[in-house]
C-alpha cells in the first residue's frame, strides 16, 4: 500500500509544480465594476460582491480596449479589468482596461405627420410646418 501512496503523492506534487510554473509568467488580474475612483485609489466590486482596493500611480496604464489613453477617464459603474502587482496586502494597478464606448448615433428629427421628412437638426416640417420631433432610438 505504501507504493500506491508514494506514486499518488508524486503525481500530486508534479501536478502542483506544473500549475505553479504555468502561473508564474502571468500577471494577476481581476474583473468587476468600478465602485469608487480617485486620483490614487480605485475600488472594484467583483461579480461575487467582494470589494477590492487598488493603488493607482504614475506607472498605471489606462486603456479602452487595445487603445491606451493619455488620461484615464474611468467612471463609476463602468466595467473594468485590472491587472495588478501584489506586495503584501497592497495591490497596485499596472493596467486598467475599460470597455470601448459606443459612439451614439447622430440625433435625427422627423415630422410626426410626414415621417419621410427627416432632419439632423430640430426645426419645422417643410411640407406642413409641424415641429419636428426627435426620433426615438433604442429597443
């Protein structure tokens, strides 16, 4: 029976060592929603409801998608992926990756009586003089 235990123990140790080597080159990261944001601090709330504090310093890179930003414009409630370094209990953000913001469509105004009359600016219908209404968008 001791040979079986020895083989099992060796297999477990090889597995643990392999996992540790695979993780060694990876930067730890965390995904969540921005709960607080300041000049030097950031708190992220994870999907499980845990709040994690990060130090933000001059080395922290901020990006939207793959594009790096000159100035970080992170907003409360926005999703974020934080890559960080950990030293004791302190987590220092090395990179904040924010989602790419959708560009809103230009507002369009239509005549409620003549829907074929469309304008990019508010005004009056050319056919009947009725005030154009902002076109409703969304689902």
